[in-house]
C-alpha cells in the first residue's frame, strides 16, 4: 500500500504490533520459566541470527532444519521462524533465541534444530548444553539480560539489530520506523530538523567526529538546483564490521535517515557507496529501498507532500582510501579514488561538482531515534563533548569477539574486561588499537580512560570508525 499520512503509518504499525509485542515483552520481563506448547504457550517465535558471521557458520541450515521439524510436527500455526540481524555476540554464534521466554542458545548447529523443536518448543524444556556458560560462575545463563556482554551496553544505533526481520518493512514501522520522516515532512521546516540534530550533539561516527548538524547546515545553505546525500558504507578499517551489521540488521533506518537528510538540505537524490565485498548488506539494502518505494516512502511526492527523494547504490572495489569522503566521491564519479585537499568541502563542491552531504552508516542510524525521542534525550547520554553511544567491533585476542554499543565515557577497562571478557587464556593485556590504521595503540596505562573523541585524541589515538 502507498502510505500518504501518519494515519497510514499507524495502521501498519498496529497490524505488525502483535508479532513484535511478544519480543518486546520478553525483553522487558525477567523469567526463569521455559515456555513450550506442552506448558500452555499459544504462540512461539524462534529468532535466528542472519548476519554474515552466523550465515558463514550455517545459520541458514539451522533455519531450514527448524522449518522441516515444525512441518513434521504439524505446528506451523503456532511457531514462527524469523531471521533477524546480528545479535552482536559473534563469539558464540550461530545464535538462536526463543520468544517469549528469551532463551538464548549459543553455537547452535543445523543438527540441533530438531532437538530444539522437540525439547523446547513442544516439551517446554531448555537444552542446557546450548546455553551460555558464565566463565565467572561456571553456571548456565538462559537470558541475555543476565550476561556481562550485554549488561553494560546501550543499544541505540543497534536498537533493531537482532530484534526485527530486516527484510520486513512493517516490522520496522512497528518500531516507530518512518514516523520521524513523516513528522519532518508534515510538521517541520528543514531548519527545524537541522536544529534538533545540532542540539543533540551527534558527531560523525566514521572519522574525526565533525558535528552532524553543522555539516547538514552547511549543505542546506548552499545555493544549487541539485544536491546529493551520500551514505559512506565503505568501512575499510581491518576488523571493522559495525556498518555492515547495521545495514544487514536495520537497513530501513539508513533509508529513513537519508530521506530526512535530503529534506533538510534540499536534495532529491541519495547515493549509498558500499564495497562489493558486502553482498548480504547490499541485498538487504536493495530490499529495503524497493520496499520503501512500494510503500511510497521513496520516490515522488513522499507522504503526499511536494518532497521527492530516491536512493541508488554504487559499488566500491574495497580500496581502503575510499573511506575518505573526497576519494569516495571521485570513485563514484568513475575516477581514481584519491583524496583531495579541502577546501572546497563536499558540502560546497562534491559529487559532480554539486553540494554533497556525506555521513557514514552509524551516524545515519542515530538520526531517526534522535528525531523520535528528542535532542535532549540523546544529549543526556555520553560525555560533555561526545554525546550518545559508540558501536565498536571487538576483535583479536579477546574472549568475547563481537559487536557492542556503549555510552560515550565508558572506560577501556569496562569494554575489554567486563563486556569483552578479558584476554584469551588469561594472558596479560598489552595494547588495544582504535580508529583503524589512522588511529593508534593504547597500552595498560590507558585502561581507565573514558572513551570519547577528545580523550582518545589526547591519548594518541582517535575514535575513527571504532
């Protein structure tokens, strides 16, 4: 259906709310009870990680075998299998989560699928050998809320990853998706939107941390009949998979944010520059773009207004340097991807010589929720000059490899030892590298450094992409 009003969005949200309500409730309540059909459960959902890491470890085979077992037991009307984005705890993947009791199964194999259906879904009995074992207590933990890996996280950019089906636009709408865009188009002037982003304190999450609202304001003030919105999805830092996971798990947040940016700066054209080595992210993004067009949230006269905006995808060849915005723009133009000195900045003369606003994926993922919850809400999170949260990829010789999101100001010690579980084999910590090749190495003396833009620079590194 074509969405022409907030009322239309609300109608879709109500339609999709039932499926999500089970997941919402399981996130909020704490229960040790295991729900199965034998214990009176009327409807159960099985969430399976569909991120690249788990797919590489046969999560699709788990899905296929679960569906076969469900059909074999003739319970297709009572059990739903849903592929979601990355849960973040990649060290323990593939991950399967059972709703409504929030049971978190780790390192699941396709051979475990039939046992999950027979024991848990039908019998109402947890499978102990698939539960996470807390290394401190050596006891099993069934609910991720009780795991140190998740306890200190605050998922804002990752709010929908591991929760919604990324290929279902209605599940995104049920999580307030596209309501921020509708409110901007129907109730706010472009400068009002920019003011909210400025007041939130959001800074770019891909490099030097330039204030996002200020960047939008520069592009807004340029006089041009053509302007461009560019999403930098190149993510060239070794070991980085933050942007990839957001695109795989919540692609509609990027589509919505680019539309909002287009409205704010006076652009009708969006471009996503993504490396061709991200096939799953590309497919999920393509699906989201096509769905948004089908629902009237991309294209001509969005929500019945005079605003038109569309997005296309451009592919990079994996060159690290093309993560820099001027090199990225040259690559999109078919030229050699080489950086150029600024000024002029892309906001003045970017793609094809036109005013261009470039933001990376994580920055854009924050936009819809800032507009929904307000600038003041976002500004209360983090430190004085670094607001909000930061997504980090934990990789290397650490126990809990994965994707995390923490408030700015969280210390390196908390990230490495509490969330990350410490060094493999109990070995002594030597150094951590932040900010990709442009960053630096931080040693033991920096472990109690609160992570934010300024502190990392003072310590000789940088935030970069995380």
